[in-house]
């Protein structure tokens, strides 16, 4: 199918089915963790990260003209996040039950990164709350700096630091930095400096100098973590980091980042795709052998985001090569969206091509919505 037709189909799915369903069934004052395949919400425990991710989804949809009741979902969802997960420290806890009772108050850099992403998008969607979001964003950034700033670069996991350190929380913090430096009224210098620091940490330490592969786990000196854990690489994160580095490089005119992103994309597409199923698998080892052949939905969205961003930044035969990859990624994504209740999705495909029968996780909506918006935006640039 032509990429423009695929984009139109995904946009219709998002605005006509997914957003209305998750607004009606996925929100009860806070955002539910999962929805059954019959369209009814579960009472699963609710991870902290789901709340700001869904706030982002509805704020971003509102900014782009979705006419559903996005505002109440975004504002009440943020209030729920503050009330249920907010800690006296100024950070957010990790897990609550369906009744809104916090059951794990522990710190995770990953969850704080999504709070920052939500603040930036709320400021853009609701200008009357911009000053509040700027203040909240600045306060959380300063708290992170004082609580868990790494002596070399980046951040540690809590204080005292837990090991291994991870590239993944920094990826989402990088994403929040890029959103914050774009948001009008935010401290552009502070967010730009932090984005630059994380980009350079990724290029210098997270990405292996010889193979060009992105590692997941590190010791306290940002060296690969000893043993099997230090060998883990994820194709989905190769695509996701490629997309983020391209966004950063376009602002900075940084050729090194573009070269790193090209290699990350090449590894993801060459080694991370299952030839028979045409989907991105979950995990490889650093010799590019497959460690986990399960394919989850979210890596397909990251493949799409990176491919379409590369297509928008290139021309001629190179653009066509990336457009072909984007069409393949969109086809892979659409397989996961083919469910009886339109607006839901499958999360995991097994090696034999069958899907795991389980509820649809709300956390995936952030990936899907972002990929659809990126596809729309990049096609307009071509």
C-alpha cells in the first residue's frame, strides 16, 4: 500500500477509534493499565509511567485538533498522577493499585522522565497553564540534578546509585529535553545543555565504538556491565535512539550524530527484523544473534519513526529506500492493530507468528500516537 494511504488509515484509526475508546474505557479519573480484548478495562495495578504517557497522548491529540474531550483526560490525569504517585521528595513513585493506593513508592529515573515530557506537552496544549508547567519542569530537573546526577555525565539510578546503570531512562530523558527546549517559555538554555550532554553520552558510551550497536546496561563508569547483561541490545531502542539523534542533529547540524543514527538504523533493520514475520524482534546480543524472538508492538512504531524521519531528511534513491522501510514498518504495526475491537492492539507476537492473548497495555498508546503524528508530519515535509 502507498505510504500516504497507510498514513491516512492510521490517522483514521487514531481519531475515530483509539482516542475515543481509551478516553471512554481507559480513564476513570486516572488512566487504567490495560483494557481487555472485549473493550472493558481491567483492574490491574497501575505503573506510574502510564499516567504521564497518557497525559501526553491526550494533550498532543488536543493540540492537533482532536475534538473529543481531551482536556479533562489530560488535566484530571495529571492531577491523579500528582495525588497518587507524588512523593514529599518531589519525585514520583512507581506503582499503585486500581483504587489509587500507592503500593511501591520507589524512585525510577524512567518515571521522572515521563513526568517532564507531560509537563512540556501540557504547556503547549494549555497555554494558561504554561507558567505552572515551566515551574514544575524546572523544579523536577533541579531535583534530579541534586539527587542522582552522575559525576561523569548523565544520571544514576537513585542515591545511593543502583547498578546496572541504563541507557533507556536517558533515552526518555533525552526525549523530554527535546520537547522542553521546543516548548515556548521553558528554559531553553538549560534543556539544550542537558540534551547535548545526553546526546554526547550516548555517542561516547552507550553506542559501541567498534560495532555501532547501542548497549542497554553499564557499570558506574559507563562501561558495559559485566556478563550477559552487558551484552544485551534491543533493536527497538536502536530505532528509537536513531530517531532522537536525528532530531537533535537537525537542530545542531551535527554530522557525527547523523552517522551514528544511520548505523543504529542499519543494525536494527539488518539484524533486528525476523525475515519470515517481517517484524522487529525484542532482544539481540552484541554479536547480533537473536536472544528473544518475541516481537512487541512498540519496536514497530520506533522503526516507522526512524524510517520516515530519514526519508524526510534525504532525497532521490535514498529517500525511496527509507520510504520502502517505512511502508514495511507500517505494515508490521498494522498487524498488531488488527483486533476485534477497533482501537485496541496486541502487544506480543510469538516466534510462530501467533499473538499472546492478553489485554492491551495503555503504555503502548504513547508509542503508537507518536509514530502516527511523526508519519503525518514527515510526509508533509516531502
